[in-house]
């Protein structure tokens, strides 16, 4: 029997605005499957975004949703979680929104280890705002602002999140659609700041400029270049050259920010009395 996605959607907001071949819809379906598997209460789940193609996702979801300023979604989400720590708070963003304009907010959300899940749809470009290069645009690839090739080195979002202190970090792709729901489900279940990077595709502003012949070709590269973390453990450095690791890349237990904040409040209240 087909999965009932519609009960998690706002049908009146459809059809969506994403281009044909965009992977964002695949990510949304993965999020829905994760929510369904965990039986999350829609009224107790907040989905927060900033600006960009990925940020349109909350508008289609029948939950508590918030569409905020460019790069500022972690700050808004932190406010929600501190005010209502019982809520499930999920951030969705693109690579430019979260690790460029929102980079400072992102690293401090990781550092604090506040109990939220951050899904970053990494399509290597600012898709909605004109096709400019982002911190994840591969070196040498073209964008509207780098017509002769991007000279910058790229961010590894997963390594950035781990280095900044996130206690759960995973990576999936829009090609490996069946795995996404499981990764997102585990991220939501983790107590602490969880990051799920999804290697996504923008066929319009990235694919065309970089001579991809089709969406199929773009997605096939994820199949060919990605290696599950468990498989990588028995591969040689030569075999892993140029490959991208997927799956759960990092997981640890550390005090959660809302719990620590509540503890400080109790201490302060006791001192006043």
C-alpha cells in the first residue's frame, strides 16, 4: 500500500515551487517518513527555515512552521526550544543559508548542543537567489558569480559540524532516498544537536552551468561517489580517494543545553531564596 504523505502536508499550498529534478522533495518525503515512524505529534513539532529554495519546505508541512530571515533560522529555533523544550524542533536549510550567511548561528548551535535537528540540503549553490557560488561549491565549478570556475576551497559540512560540537552528524543523498528517513529519524531521536547533510541536486542553476546532461547524470554521481561509512572501514586509502562517506559519521553523548540552562535557573532561584 502506498505511503500516505498527504496527512503531513498542506494540500492547499501545492503544487510546490521546486524545479523539475530538484531533490528537495525527496528530502521532504524522508522527513515525513521519519516523523511518521516516530509518531511525532504535528502540533508539538516546529519546522523552522531561513531563506532559499530549501526554506520553502515548512510551508508545505502541516506542523507548527516558521519561515525566518536569511541565515537566522538557528536563532529563531533556539528561542522556540528554550521557551518550549518539550517541542520537537527541526531546522531545514540550504548550504548557503546555513553555512554561509548563517554560519555563525550554525556553529554556536552545534557548540551549545541544543536538542534540535538540522537538515542541510547541500546542492552546492545559492539556487533561489541567482545561482551564486556557496561555501560548498566544488573548486573549479561554475556559478553565476564564478563564471570561470570557483577558486575557493570548499567546506565539508559534516566535519564543520563535528568540529563545532554537534553530537550527532550524518550524511545522505537524494539518490539514496530510502535511507534518508532512517537517518533523519535517528537524528530526531538523539538528545542534542543533530545535523543531517543531504547531498542534493540543483539542475537549474548548478547543473546547467556545469554541463550536466540530465538530472539522472547528476544523481548517478551520488551513487558512484558515495560510500557507506561501514563499507569504508574495510577499504584502502586508495579506494577511498575522491569518495564521500555516508551514514552516521559521528555520535556522542554530552549535556544538552536546555537541561543545563534549566539547572542554572534552579541554582539562581535557590540563591535568591
